[in-house]
C-alpha cells in the first residue's frame, strides 16, 4: 500500500505543470496547494465542498457554496494540467441537471419554466436547493447567475483540452438552460433588455435594484459563448437569433464617472472595502473589457483602484486583475498582503472556520503572473513583477490545447515552447523584440511564423497536432526551464523540510 501510494504521488507530480518561483515563500505555498487539492479530489469522487478534507466540528461551512467558493476552488486545475481533478464537478453538474432545473421549477409560479436551470447560494452534493426570487427582498440571495459563472470554468476546461464532445454535448445544453432563466425574468424598456432586481454577492441591502452588474456580466458571457459555440461547431440551434437579439440589445454595465462600475442601476460602489468583486466581473474573470482599449482603460483603472477588498480572496482577485493589465508589481503587492495577513501557517484560510477555496484562488492568480490565455492570444510572463527577474514553468495548459513552457532570465523572456495537442493557430505574445524572434521545432528546423504586432512581440504559428515550436531571442543566451537555485539555509515557510535537502 505504501509503494502504491508513493507511486501515485510521483505520477501526479510528473503530469502536473511545473512552476518555479524566485521567492521561496510563494514556491512552497504553491506546491502545498497541489498537495492539498490532490488529497481532497479524485476522478469519480464527490465534488470538493467548502471544507476540503480537514473539517472541524464547529465549522459553519458544511455545504457547497456557489456564489464564489466552488468557482474559486475549481479555477486553477486546467492551467496546472490537472483537469482530471476538476472533472467530478463537471460530471456532477451534468448528472444532477434535473435538480438544476428543479431549482427553478420547484418555485411557485415557475412550474412551466422547464427549459431553465440555476444554482443557489449553497446546497449539498446533488445541487438541489430551489432559488426563490422572493429572497431578493430582505436577504439579497437571488443570485441568478451562479450556474453561468461556474460553467465559465467548464468552458475553459473544454477549450484547453480540446474536448469538443463535452463542449457541445454537455456544456452547451447546460449553458442554454442557465441563460434561459434570464429569458424568463428579463425586462424590456425602450427597446433594451434588462434584468429585474437580482442579487450581487455579499451585499446586505434589502434590494440593490435592477441590472445587477454581477448578473449582467454572467448573462453577457453566457450569450456570447452560446453564439460562439453554435457558430464554430455549426450546431444550428434554433435559439441562435434570440441569443443574438438578447446580446445586441442588452443594457450596458451601470457606470458612474465618480465611482466607476456600479453594483446595479441604483447602487453605486461607495463602500470601497467590499470583499467580493462581483461588480467587476467584466474585468475579471470574463475579460470583456480590454486594458489596451482607449475607451475601456480609464473605466477599468478607476473601478479597480477604488475597490479595496478586505478578505483574502479579495486580494487574489485584485492581483489577477492587475496582472491582466501587465502591472506585475501591483499584483505582487496584493499577493504579499494575502500571504502576510490571511494565510495560516499550514496554508489554510479561515473565515469563522477553515475553508479551502481562497488558497486555491491564489494558485489561479499566480498562474496569471506566468501565463495568461484570455482573449485572442497566449501571454507569456506578462504579469511578472519587476523584482522576479528569473522564473520558469513547464506545461501550463492554455486554450486551444496548447502546452506552454518558458523561462525568464534577468527580467527577459529567453525561451518559450509550445506543444500543440490538437493543432490550430497559436497566437503568442512573446515579450521579445520582433527583430530578434526565431522559431524552430524540437529538431532545430526553422518554423514559419507571422509577426502580428511589434508591441510585446505577438506572433502567429500554424500548428498541426503533435507539433512543437520553440521560440527564442537570438540576441540572448537560451536558458531552458529549470528549478530556481536557493541558498542552503533558505526559509521554506510552509511545509516540513530539512535545510540540507
């Protein structure tokens, strides 16, 4: 049994993405999360609840929470190349799809809404807990978009593994059902579609009013993704014209020139220490706005700068936003606060009892320092802090079923490798000088590429399944990904290790 156990862990670490850090605190923290989640999750087993495998007798978290916690818990496995550990969540959503529908139809007056589905704020493993619109008043719990947000990570999984079957046969119908709820509840005024009062997580107000930014973002992403999947895979769904009409005529995100993106039409973001980033979903995780867009950037900067999250997961969320801007120093500052103020000595996190999701969200954010794959390209080391001069990674998984490896020396990207599992066009932001970029395969033969933009050295490579492309800067010495060197007595901070090992 001990030999089998040891071999299981060896196999686990061999297939997981390898990430090495110039700061030993972050490195030991990062690898502890791999261990913690693999101790909690297995293919074919239940969904990981809010406690993980280390519950306490007096915890208030005896359930699965679905307005942030399950999403953060399962936000990182794809990039880490450990998607099999997330598969139980996707299987559970599919296997319990009748309960997702009952969460709508079990409410009086909604019995005929059999085409719709939703996730409540919390439930047990079967996800059955009807979501009553009446909880908008006095409780702020009518979170209509929780299922849509959860499916965002399923979508990432399908794209990064090139899993067309799950994308079209499972994700697509689940997402249709999630979006159909919004068809039933939407409002219409002056030719524009809006939403009635729904909830925005963690607000205590009796009623934040119509057009909650949280659900507008969930809905907008859901509509756009349904259209993209239908168009890409020629599914010819009869609802395609309705999705396009809904998207094209959906109200804009509420915005104030003084306070930035609002929580809803009537509720401005004035309490800047609010812990949940539900009013900023168009920035992260959905990346609907672009820092490089002259119209978007001032709104994004005002809104992100004013949000002062006051919990651990607030810091990981803001760090991810800043990394997507290319502000690695600001992102690192947020993560330093996270480690110093919120992480326990065993790398757990607690709010009235230990919870598993926030350290997992930190892994997702640290991936953003190294590789980002939102939008139309893969960005290598775009979110790196200036103080992290040397770093490397192997086999972080990106959308398009690309496995990416890279190394950075003296603050410069010197090596990038892309392996294509499915084939296709790879658009890559190399961070290298355009005149110095060279691309070869793993036998040293030159590979043709197209320079798309001189800014940050964006290139395109047409790849076949199994192709490997290695991108280097011909003016710099190549350094392949390797563990960072540390002094013999370096502090490991988390975990148990002798100084001479």
